[in-house]
């Protein structure tokens, strides 16, 4: 069909740079410095592009990365590429040793979680932090119920000012998150999920903007959280292809106010609210903004789920608003999706043999599973709670327990 996919893009770019010296010179003239974040997530094609531009063409390189947090092998990421870059004689390597997030005990234990010696230290003045182990019996449904009945209750006793949004459940696979979400729903606690079983992709900018609009309609218009001008600014950025003049921005602001002001009721059925907002604000803008096509499909898919007989049919505007990044909802996330985030309390759920690492894993897959365990462990500021089956804990958990006892 004459089309290319995401895997083709870097391969074709590398080929173009290799075959056309003028292209190298043109890029160097416009971009004398190349800055690469999360270098450990690069695959070989992008790595070759960096090598060619910076060590053959003459572009300066500033790269940041952590090979211990390389967890995307299924996307071609290779931590060895960062290690090779750092080992070059013509590269100045600066190692960052201070952890500004986690308590000192958590930082110390994280070296054991990784299974390799590191010299990381907590920043001066950091709290001590604590690691708890919770061996469990029974099904994952039972273990999830136990997490709310005992683990979270004990956390609340130690931290009476803690809010639900300060706690995150992290797990290896989304189906484990289902077990936690079901119990949370039974006890009336709202959750924000960041996994493949979330009610819609958390990466959707349009859905997050609509969450904020729903929050404004559910009382935010009185408290100023969020402020209306924030909704206008975010919406204008979303539809920047069409809202690109002062006149179009003013028209958008007026239309948005007219639409939301008449729907300031958190008890409204979400199905009708979304349909009204889509018709009044989004439909015309979507037609003229080609980059928003996928976002529109995400919204339409979710609206179908709010129809009678579907799983979100009874959802209200206020419940939808609770999906926004506030502190009223518990966070549920896969270990992969938790990368780059932080929480005061982390509960690592389902840390069992067969879940992490998976059964029949290759040596490379086991190494990445170890790094994934480490990434989850280091999301915590003050407490890490590891929940595992008492008969088949992950070997990472067993090793960590033994190392902590020795220490």
C-alpha cells in the first residue's frame, strides 16, 4: 500500500542519513546539539542514528539515561547501548548517585531488589522509609480484599492525613489490577487505572481535558479547581490547528462557557453530558484538526460504553471527574506504566513466581523482569508494601527478604 509503520520510520531515517551526506550537514546546521532523554529506551536503529549524527557528522550529544530502568525490550530497547555509549573514551560520563525520591531504607533495599551492587544514596535529610512484606494465602481476589482490610487500614493508622491518591497499587499485568479494582468498587473507593484495562487510555489528551471539564461542572466552578481559563488554554492547545487567532480563541471560550455553564451538575448522566459537549464543542473542531482523529475515535469508543447495557452506563459526570489526576482516587498501574511516576506509598501486588518473572523466561527476559521489579520498588517515597503468595513468591522477593535479614 506504500505506507510505513513505526518500526520503518527510524530504519528509513538511518538509511537516508547514511546515503545522503547533504542531509547530515543540513541537520547539523539547524541542530548543533542533540539532547536525548531516557536513552536506555532506544533500540538499535535510533542508537545508530545518534552515533552517526554525533560521532561522524559532528553534532554535540547530551544524553540522560539509566540502564537499570530499561524495561521495554518488547519494543526493541537495549540497555547495553547506553552502557557502550558511557564507556566511550570520547564521552564524558557523569554518574548521578543521589535518590531524591525515596527514603534511605528504600534506597538501600533497592540495591538488593536490583540484584546488583550500586552506590545509590538517599538525599540528605530524606526520611528513613520502610519495606513491608505481606505473604498471602488464597486467590488473588482474597488477597486484594486483604489488602484493603488490613494493609491499607494499617497505613491509614500510621499516616492519618494520607489521602487515597497517595497510595498506588503496582502489578505485573492488568488482570491483577482487575482484582484490586473490583474490591475498591465494592467498598465505594474510586480508582484511577493506568493499564490496558483502564476505561480509556490515560495517554489521551482529549479525555484528560474532558475529565477536567467534568470536574469544573461538578463543583470546580465554585472552588476554582480547575480554573476556567485553564480549561480554555488546554482546549486551545488541543485544537491548535483551528484555534490559532485571537478571534477563534474568543469564540472557543464563549462556546465552552455556554456549554459547561448549563451543565453544572455532577449527578447528570455521563452519556448525555459527553454527547452534548461533543456536539457543541468538539465535532466541528475535530473535522478541521487532522491530528485529533485518533483522539476522536477514543472518545466515540468510550461514549458507546456509557450507553444502556454497557459497563459505564450508570456513570455520572462526578464519577467521570474523579478519573482526573486528583488526590481522591487510588492509583492502579502496571509496573511498566508506573515508570517515571512517584507515590508516597506503593503496594506491589501479585509479586509471585510466574508473574514476575514469567514462567519459561529467557535469561534476557529474567534480567528485564528484575529491572521491572526495581522500577516498581523505587516509585515509593516512604513505604513499600510487597504482597505475594506465601507458597510461590517471586525469586526476587525471596532474595530481597534474605538480603535484608542479613543486613
